C-alpha cells in the first residue's frame, strides 16, 4: 500500500512539474498547484502508513518476547515444584 502511494505521489509531483512548465507563460497555476498538493498529501500518507506499520511490528515483537519470558518463568516454577515433590 505504501509503495503504491509513493508511486502515485511521484507521478503527481512529476505531472505538477510538467504543468508548471506549461503554464509558466500564462500564469494559470491552478492545475499544477492541485497536482502538487495531491502529491504532497500522498507522500505524507505513505510516510505515516510506513511509520505505523513499523510501530506495530515493534510492539508485536516486544509482546512476543514478553510472552516467551513469562513462559520460561512458568516452566522453571513447574520444574522446581516437580523436584520438590520428588524429594
């Protein structure tokens, strides 16, 4: 999704640059400004999506590590209880 948004933003920015060169003599920059704004918005959206995905990946890996640590602690407790019963 973010790659698609990056590609769309690049296309929009290139079209805006082309529009600016075409309308430089007439002074009608409305179309070029519109494309420029769309390109900037798509670029920001792609960056935010990328950042959100990275945060979710980090938080899920931290939760997985936390669960592994808790499971290891529970196994140690069970092992010590079993050894206590055998004694």
